[in-house]
């Protein structure tokens, strides 16, 4: 009789754990996602100064972006990198239950009228899990401490990069002029404000 009671206790304990896991997964999937606040758009043309055009390629920009991302604080169990091919790809892994789970998000870059950049997601995967795309982007957002000029919006499934509001030590202002990955043509406009030169 005692064995039967122990078996019943273990059965109900296991059942409770399974129900708890199912509830947590449902909450994770169906909990509403809030839209973040975007920075106010700035136009560098409004500042007095000289403008210069800088051209780059995918390889150089990938190296620069990954060097910058490497300095951002993030959780120890989450590693990632950017790859520029015909699309922008965020590739990474998370450690879950002692195993590496691959994560991949591909984006279409869209240049904004003021020179900022929107990365609109078009495909996402988190291992073999079939989670809603906004949940995967929310997971990424919760694990990367981005600067104020980068806004991850899980609800709209995109990342807004306010290039025009980047903090540069030189006080230069930057905007995206062209971001054509298929033809490897990427260019930026650099504004050197007169006040930087003491004019």
C-alpha cells in the first residue's frame, strides 16, 4: 500500500510539473508584446557643416558591426554575430538545458528618408521550435543591452537603427545613403559640423 501511495505522489508531482511547463510556454507565446518608443527622427542636413560620402562593402561593414556588437553587454548563455550577404543575418546560439540551440534571423534593410535604417525581419528560427516571430525577437531584445539609438520592436518584427543619432567621439554626424547588399554598394554621408572645427 505504501508503494502505491508513493507512486501516486510521484505521478501527481510529475503531472503538476508538466502542467506548469505548459502554462509557462503558453504565457511566453501569447503574452502581449508592447511597442517600444522610437527616437525622434533627426535630419543631419539641418546642421551647418560639410558633407562627405564614404563607400564600403559588406565584408568591411560586417567586421565593424561585429566589433561593435562584441562590446555590448549580453547574457553569458547567448552568443551572436551579424553576417551581411544578400540580406542582413543575425546568427547565434543560446545554451538551453546544457545544449546549444541555434538562432537565426534574416532582415531586409530599408533606408529611411532621414538616413536611419530599418531592418525588417523576413525569416526567423530558434532551433526546431516553431515560435511566433515576435517572440523570438523579444527573446533577443531581452538578452542584448542595446544603445539608445537601436530599438528592437518585436511587435513590428523589425529593428530601428537611428544612425543619425549615433554617439561618435568626433561629433561627426552619419546617415545611410545607400544599402544595396545584392550589388555590394553601401554608402554613408558624413556631416562635419562647423562647430566641431571651431567655425
